[in-house]
């Protein structure tokens, strides 16, 4: 085995050190803090890539994946071996995650300027520095976030996996609510936390069930995925009352719930769009590199179970495929009707995650992982690009107001413009209706964003997104035509809304002053964009199907060859989809068609004041899309209101009706009894005590004359006593000697 | 017992004298010899000191009484003895008068154990080295009594200083001597000298233990109250020290005690570190014994001359410097040295290796000690302060430009 | 040869002197000195018994004497420090005036 | 020579020396506790300690004698003298140097002496026949050293610790707080 693999456990360590260092030592120095945070992930990157590339060239790794124990936590019956694992799957993650983290960290260093919702007077120092007042804290949080993701990737058992999973949950809460002065951010953080908690709780139950029913009881991946254990899990049944179900189905369902929560699948997808309230680097982290990928990665990690379930009963994997495909389509339609530049991307993320989940549901393990990788890159690129756009817009806004358009600070509150296709805040730097023509103002951001957008929409041949999406579609075409159909439509929608976004943002002419005065972002923000865009194009070439005309033999499907031996080792059924020209053509068609339609509709731009052309065409359907199928409203009306009612009912029981009065009664009785006891104490006990004390004092007064404090008097007395003893006892003894 | 005693006893008993009378006579002879020789030595020492110091200070020194002023000391003694012995009023009679006697007594007792040649030692007791140290405390008592008995504040202060200084420096002194004792495995001066006889009588311990020898020398200076440790008679601070009130004969006795004290430490140093009477040719029949005695005296006087040299060149330490030098430099160094040597000797290595290791330890101690002293000097900043730099000197000599 | 009894009697005499001094002298330093005398008396006994005892190769007597000397040194150091401290605070070293413990 | 009723033995030199040393020591120790002047008491103590050292020499324990001089005269007596000087402000006074138990204690001490002397005189001590020492003094010192590092190693360490603690404690106690 390659000794470099032993370094795997070191990968999550540097950000942890950086986090501790920032919190404990350097939190006063913002610049130094960011340098430390970047250095932390950079070290992780170096180690991680060293490990990852060693793994890529090591043909033996697939057959003998690394599974090493660092230390053991003794539990009642078994030991939990905490350690690290390295196999082709997480080697790929180790290639992707640290790189994107470094890019995002570098980006964040430039991005975290003094935010607009704060008053300069409240934080004069931070304002003078031009940085966020909690800059260092942000760096510490994202470092901890990096720890969570890297640790999760390198975990060799489910329990540490879950620990790091929860660390990420915590960090997402802290980071989404990072600008907690904003009411919306506070709420979004709360919403994200609570929503993901539902999934996590179910996942935890799944873990417990898994621990109980697997033989031996363990949460180590190596133990869980042994042939015997998988066989047992598929063979034993649990009685659910109405029917008997194999354990593997129950467990996979519960694990899927965890993924649904974390990867924002329907119906727990509601937190993700709101999570846009966090700073953009956080959005990039959550959507691209870390948190939502973690959900998919959970599925990938636990895939042997799903595979087993797929070949036994198919119920839960149909569920997986169904959830994925539905979410993909569902979110893609919503994304078509959003105005917020980041919100479009958020729904796009949900949609793409749906792709991955659906892929896993139909058994396309390699394709899912492939899409996970490529998506991470181009989605990170898009998010960082959109952040750059927002930054440019904000800058332009300030610039516009600084030159002649200064109508006072209260212009911020100048009110929303009500429009049939959604209300518009003319100062909102994130609303696409306020943008336009930014390509000329921000060329680097623009071109990299377009590269990312084309990758997302699956522009044929040259982009990474095309290859991964095509592979999913190819499998789906063979396995399940319904899923294929849904995914194809979703792909069309994806291409459409991507073109809509690019057109509205970058082409034509600016629709506001801010857009006209926007300027390119700083080097530390554009540099990551350029670096990531390289991968957004090239990464697809690792997975070109071998049968693809012309290109296939060149690329030779490196990814497939890399992963397939490993899949056999962990007992996953390997699919070899026949090369079929139909899905390929469909894929090309929907991508080009969506882009084309989008260009037709939005290519001429959106004149100020004019409503969305699609709204004009579709009317209420568009409105449903725009309002996200009213899911939030539904939840408000049911879950939230119900829990509010239950809470207030319980509060009343507690405070007004039963418990408080009872407590008060007991309290009053206690006070009365105490008064009684005090009286007895005072009269009876004190009297006795004083009597004793007085007696003792009198005795002491008598005896004090014996003790005059003079040392020689004591000595004389001692000598005399000794003398008496000698005369009475000692002398007779001595005399016997004589 | 030393050989001379046996020789004398044999002779006396052979002549028919009863044994106990012979014993008494022999002992008395030894005592008398020491009691007479020591003051005579002191005469030479005083002359030597004055002459050498004068030379160091670019003077001629005593040159009137006798040839080269050789009789100057005798003249001084006569003067001192003929002076009035003053008893200060309200002085403590007993302490005042006992102190000078005790101080001479304490020094003379030391002469009993130092060797002249093989077989010519007052008493070669088996704890000779310890004896030297123990009897040093009589000097302390004497100084304390003098300081107290004089009923004089300066004298008392000086007495306190004596105690502090002598008690403090006794520790590194003992430990440096212990280094030799550890290596030699004996405290008998006779044996110590015998053991340094290898290499043609040049196997001196000073070559093996330069560090211990250096520390011993420094402590000997302190113990015999010589420059740079002559704080107890620092004229600028204490007028004259604990013997401020003494005059005439009693003063002479203190004087004597001090000179002999220095000399006896030189002697002990010569015996312990410079090989005693050992030297080339001491085993020759006939002249060997004389040669040995000559070597012994030459070495002793060499060390004493070194002391005089130090006396003539070194400035006096401040009292806090004196104490911190002892406790912060000498004591840790000697403790380290002793520990090192103990470890080395316990290891049961071959003898040459032990010797080399001991030498290494000593050199280390020397290095550290000298470095520490140098640093202390730099910190204290009592380097020679020039009133002007050479540059300014040149400047004054330049012709003024017209 | 001097008989053993002579040493023991001498020791007894010194011990009695020490006893008297320790109990009768008012000055704390004097008392300390008397205690030293008593310790020395004991030491004489220890060494005498060693010298006259049947087994002189067993050096327990001398060893104990040395221990006693060491303990005496410690005792004097602490005792005198105490006396100085008391003198500094109460301006007296007379034992019958040092009676803070008097009830 | 007519027979005397009581035979007065002629002392040997050794005995003569012992008598001298013993008388000197006894007188000195008596003076220690009777002298009114504390400083003289201390001087007498030095004398008495020297006497005890002499007794050790007579008992052929030279090492012990030298140790006695080194520790007692060199250190303890000096310390006591120091303490006397430091507290000299109240040394001379009209008050008696002895407390009110003086006579009782005196008689008690006398009694103790007589009692012990009587017992010493009467007890048939098991004195060895042959009183010569085997080996020379050096071997005895070596043996003593061995005893200290073998049989009495623990007590030796404890004594060292005790001395250290005593030193530190003494410094702490006697230090001027200003």
C-alpha cells in the first residue's frame, strides 16, 4: 500500500487547527485570520491531492481500500473504531472538495467586505478597514465547515460520518445566519436548521436500526458492507404491523430521509433557497462543495445497501429514483420563474441534486458520482460568479449614488414596485431585472459565468456538465423510461433557465444605474473563478463513454474503469449501459433546445418595466412556478401553525392553568412551615445551645488558669510527670538490672 | 602517625626515657616547631608582599632596613609590640582579649596537618582535608568576638560581614576540595601527595581538575580575606574592619593570623593540586627529601605569589557582588562539578576514561564560570571607563585649522 | 583505659546542665543552647557505647551521632529564625513573656 | 610504701587527658547555663562543644570530632552568636536571667544527675574485652560512608530533606517583610 494513504486522516486537521487558532489567538487581526484559514485549507489541499492523485494511479486501491483505525471508543459490547478510509469514491471527493474549498476561501477573503445592512457608525473600525466586523469569525466558521466536510469524506464509519455531518449542520446554521442583524437571515438560519434536523433525526434512527440489526453490531463501513451482513439484512424481515418489510428497505428509507434533508430534496427542500441569505461564499460552499454534496455522498457511501434493496424489493430505490426525478423536474420548473440571481441557482442546485439522487435510484453509481463532481465545480463557479455579480452591482449602486444621484440615505427604503411577475426592489443588487449588460462591465466574471452556465445546461461536447448528465440519461433510458422522461424535461428546463439567467444578467443593456456603473471584482474573487472554470470544462473528459464516436476511445471512460473494480469489491452491481444514440441525441437536443428557446425569449433583453415574456405566455402556471408551488405557504398553514398551537397550549398548561399554581401552592406551604420551624428553632434549640455554650465558657474560664502559654511551665510539668513515672514505674525496672 | 614522631620516640625511648615522657617531649617538640616556624614564615611573607606589591605598583618598596629592606618587617614588629595596648572603655573584656589569640590559634592549628615532605607532617590525620575546613570556623568565631567585643559599630558590621563571607565561601571551598578527595579517595594529606607522584612526580591534580583548582583558589582568597574579597577591612566603608579598635600586640596577632591564613591556604592548595612535595627526583636517596621539601616550599610560595599578584591588580568587590558570586556562580558550579564527578566515578570505567571525563567536566565548569563572571562584569558595568575615547584624544592633538 | 562509666557520667552531667538551662533560663536563645548541650550529651553516650560495645564494626552509634548533629543544625536554624521573628514582632526573647497562647 | 586505705590509681596519659577534657567540658557546660551574660554563655558553649569534640577524639572517632567542630562550632555556634547579637537590645537588664522555676528545676536537674550517675555506676555494662579498633581510621570513614549510602540511605535522604526544609523555613521566618 502506498504510504501516502496514511496521510488521509491528516486532511481534516489543518482547518481545525486554523479554526482554533483564529478563535483563540488571531481573532483581532482580520487579514491574518483569513490568511490562516486559507493556509489551513491549502495544507488540506496539498495533503488531499497528494492522497487523491496517489489513489488515482494506484490500481490496487480498488481491491484493497484503506481502512485504518486511529483509536477505539469502547461501547457496551463492541468498540467503535474511529479512523479513516480511502477508496476510489472518496479519493474523487478528496480531489474535488479541498480544491473548491481553497477557491472559496480565497474568494471569501475578497468578498467579505463591510456589508450594506450594517451602519458604519456601529462598527467604525471594521468600516475603516472595509471588512465585515465579524470577518475573523467568518473565517473560523468556514474553517470548521471545511473540517466537517473533509472529515466526513475521510470517515471510515457511520458514527464519525454523522458527527461531521452534524458539524456541517451547525456551521450551516451559523453561516446562513451570519448576518443575523437581518431578520430574513435569522429566519433562514432557523429554517435551515430545523428542516435539516428532521432529516438528521430520521437518519439517526436509521443508524441505530442499522447498528442493531447488522451482524456484528458495528457502524464501520467495512463491517456493514460485508457480504454476510448485506445478505442478512436483505433476508430478515421487520414487522411493521401492516406488512413485513426487509430491514434493508427500512434502513435505506431512513437514510434516504437524511439525504432528503441534507441535499434539499422534495419535500424538505424549502430551506435551501432561503439559505441564500448567507454570504455568497457560504452559498457556494453549501451548494457546491460541501453540504448538499454530503447528502449525495451519504447515498454513495451507503450505496451497497441501496443496491441490495434494489435487487430485492425495489421499493425504496424506486422511492429514491422517484424523489430524485421529481425533485429535479420540480425545482427546475421553479427555477425558470425566479428573479433573484442566487435563487435561480439555488433551485438549480436542488434540481441537479435530484439528478444525482435519481441516478443512484436507478443504479447509476458511477454517473451519480461523476455528476456530483462536475456539478460541484460548475455550481461553485456559478455561485461565486453570481456573488461577484452582486458585489459588482452593489459597487455600481454606490457609485451611481455617489455621482449626482444622491437622494439621501432613505432611498434604500424607497419601496417595492409591485409587478404582476413579482414585486421588485429597484435597489436590490440580486434581482436580475436590475441587471443587464454586465458582460462588458465585468468581463472575467461574465465569461466564467457563461462557461459555468453552459456546463450546467449541458452544452454538448465541450462542457463537463454534458458528459455527466448524458451518462445519467443513458442509464435512465435503459432502466426506467419515466425517470428518463422527467430528467429529460428537467434538462430542457435547466438549459432554458440558464440561458434566461445569462441573458438577463450579462447581455443587452443595463436596466439600472447600478448595472451601468458596475465594475469588475477584485483579483482574489476573479482568480478562483478562472481556476474553477478550467475544471468546469475539462473535468467531463474523465468520463466520456468508451463507445462514444471519435472521443470515446481517446477518453476511454477513465472514471468508469477507476470505480468499477471498487464497486465489485463493495458488492455493487455494475451497470454497463449499451451505447445508445437515442439518449445522446435527446441530451443534445434538450440542451441546445433549451438554450435556443431561452435565447429566443430573453435574447432581446427585458426592457425596464416590462414583465417576463414567459409570464405573459403562461400566466397562472408561471405564477405557480414563481411562488414555488406554494410549498412554503402550505407548510406555514399546516406544520408551523400546528406546532405553534401545540406550543401555546402547552405554555398555557404550564404557566396559567396547572403547573405554576401548583408550584406556588407548594412554595407558600413551605414558607409557612419554615416560619413555624424557625420559631421552634429560636426558642428551643437556641436556648439549649446557648446554655451549653455558657456552661462551656464557664468551664473554660476555670481551666484557663492551667494554661498560661509559657512553654517552660509546660516543660516543667512534663518533667515532673516524667519524674513521678520514673519513681513509680521506671526505677523498679532499673533497679532489677542493678 | 607521621614518621618524624616515630623517629623521635624511638630515639628517646632508646635513650632510656620513660615512654610517657617521650610522648610528651615528642609532641611538645612538634608543637614548638610549628609555633616558632609559622611566625618566622610570616616575617618573610610580609616582606614578600610589600616588595611584590610595590613592584606591581611601580614602586620600590621597603629598602631601608637591611639589604633589600629585609629587616623592615622585624622593625615593624618591634614597633607594634612596643606600642600601647589600648582597651576601649565598655569593651567586652573577655571577647576583646580572646579574639586575637583565638585567631592566631585557629591558623596555627592548621599547620599541624599540612605536609612538608614524605613523613614530615605535624599529624597526618585521616580527615586532614576536613580538618582544614573545620578549623577555619575558629577564625570566624574570632572575628565575630573581635567585632562584638570592641563595642564599635564598624567592628560589629565587619564581624557580620566576616561571618557571611567566610561561611558562604566555605561551601564552594569544601566542595572543590571534595572533588580532589573524591578522585583520590582519601582525606589524608600524605596520601594525597603520594597519589600525585606519577609521571615523574608531575601527575598533579591541577592538570586533571583545573576547574576545581580555580574555584579552590578563588575560595582560598575569600577565606583568607584577601583582595578582591577584603571587604571586612574595606577602608572606605568600614574604616578598618573588625580590628579597628586593636593596637599593638593584639593587632599584630590579627595581622599574623591573616598572613598565615593566606599562606596556609596556599600550602593546602599546593598539597592538593600541585602535587605536594612531589616533583622530579624526590625518590633519590639522600637529597630526595630536601628536594621534596624544596618543591613543597616553591609551590606554596608560587601560589602565594599568585595571591599577591591578584591583590595588587584586582579591584575590591561590592558586598552584594561578593555574595551573589558565591551563591549564584560558585556553589552551583561546584555542586555540578561534584555531581558530574560522582557519576563518572560510579560508572566503573577504565581509569584513563575517568580522568578524561573529569577533565572535561572541569574544563566545562571553568568555561561556564569564566563566562558567567564575564557576563556579570559586563552587566555591572565596572569596566574601565575612559574619560575620553582615543578619537577625542587624537582630536585634541590635531593642529587647529586656520 | 578510661572506663565507660566515666564517659556516661560526663554525659549525664552535661545533660543535667542542659536540662537545667532548658527549663530555667528565660532567654529563648539560652534555652536553645541548653538543648544543644543535651543533644551533645546524648551524642557522647552514643559514641561511647559504640566504642565500648561488643561490635565496633557496626557503626550505628557514630551514624546516629551524625544524624543527631544534622538534626541539631536544622533545629537551631529554625529555632533561631523563630526567635528572631518573635523578637521582631514582640521585642522580646524572654520565654515567659511570649505567651500568646494564654487563654 | 605503706598501704593506703583507699588505693588512688595513677592515671595513664590517656586518662589524664580525659580528666582534663572532661573537667573543661563540664565546667564549660555548667557556665553555659549559669552565666548571666548570654554572649559569654555562647563562648562557653563553643568551649563545651570543643570539649565534646575532644571526647570524640579520645573515643577514636576523629571523623565525628571534625564534624562536630565543623557543624557545631562553625555553624551552630556562629548562628547562636548572631542571634544573640541581633537580639542584644534586651540582653542586659535588671531582670533575672532565670525564671521562677529556677530552684525547682535546679534541684530536679541535680536529682536527675545523681540518679543517672548512680544508675550508670551500678549497672554492669557489657563492655567488650578487647577494646582495640580493627583497621585504621580511613577504613572506618569508608565504612561510615558505606553505611550512609546503604543501610542508612533513607534516613540520610530524609535528613537532607529536613535540612533543606529547615533552611527554607528559617529564611522565610527570619526575612524582613519590608
